[in-house]
């Protein structure tokens, strides 16, 4: 998927957890083979070229395209799997895939885990007994520095922005790269939807402050092109580095 994945498991290394970890990694390789827009032989690449149909693709393709249609509806078109006229569900797939990998570990008895796919993170349980997980959010305006730290249990954290891949998110209204923000981070209960909302928030620019912050259970932090950070009052940061505003 053009990025790095990592697993942090704080539970005993039982045979079941070992097997689940191998299963989760195999799942991510499967997702890459099916959905990668970097691979010309992936199902999504062949579908985009008209060489196959949804019905002939693996079942996950139909599931993801249905979720993408729902995401477009929920965001009033700010999320789109066809921005620029080319099929690309990447704005949903990574979070969805990490969520499923986390579920595989949980089903095997791993209750305290952090699965990170290129900044899309699914936290379960705690980082240590009585201590929430702590996740640093990179500062897109100052490479190598943290903007703030998010703390939580059973939390999803998704960031869309320019820090890792440059300007790669398109404004669905114009088909050109969105430039209203440097980054948007969304936290909430589902990584699939936090990933969608972070992508949509990045495309929205300043509109994200009101639209995403109004979503029940989800909070947002944005960074402007000038490097100024803003977060709604519910955003779960522990470092006093982000100017907040009531949701």
C-alpha cells in the first residue's frame, strides 16, 4: 500500500496470538494484492481499466465499493473513490484493512494491541495496566517533530496529510490536489470511518472544523498551510500544544 505497517501487542505471546499475527499479516498482503493502485495486476487496477467486473473480483471489492458509496453519502461528496475520474478507494481501504487486522488479533485473545498502518492506528485495551496508549501526531510543518500526543483506550486515530506522501489527496470538486490544510487527524470508535473522515476533512479544508466536529463520537484536529493547529474541544490530546474550540 506504499507505506509501513506495525503491530504492538502487549499480551502474552500464546500460540493463538502468534497464529493470529501471521493471519493479520497475510490479510494485509491479500488486501495489497487486491486493492493496491501501485500494482497493475491488482483487482482494483484491472477494474479501473475496465478489464474485469465487480462480480469477478474478490468479494472484498464489492464490500469496499459499497462502503465508499456510503462514505460519499455521509460526507456530502467530500469523500470520493473516483476523484479525478479514476477509481481509487485508498482513502477507505487502509483504515478498513487495519481495523480487520486488529479484529483478527482480538479474536485470538490479544486485548491490548496497537496496529499502525502508515499513521492509521487502531488501539485496543491499554499500553500498560492502568495506562492508556499514547500516540504522537507528526507535525507536518516541522519534519521530525511532534505536534501533539493523543491518549486513549479502544480508540481509532487516522491522519491524512502531506507529511509522508506530499499532495496526494484530490479535491473531489475539482479533481486537483487539495491544498487547504497540511493535515487532518480524526479520532473515534471506528478506524474505517475515522480514515474516511480524515480524508474528507483534508479535502474540506477549514470546513472540517464544523462538519467533522459535529459527528457523534468523532473529533478532529487540523493544521493550516501556515502550520497553525486547531482542534475541537473533545479531541483527546494530552499535550497543551493545540488551540481548542468548543465543538
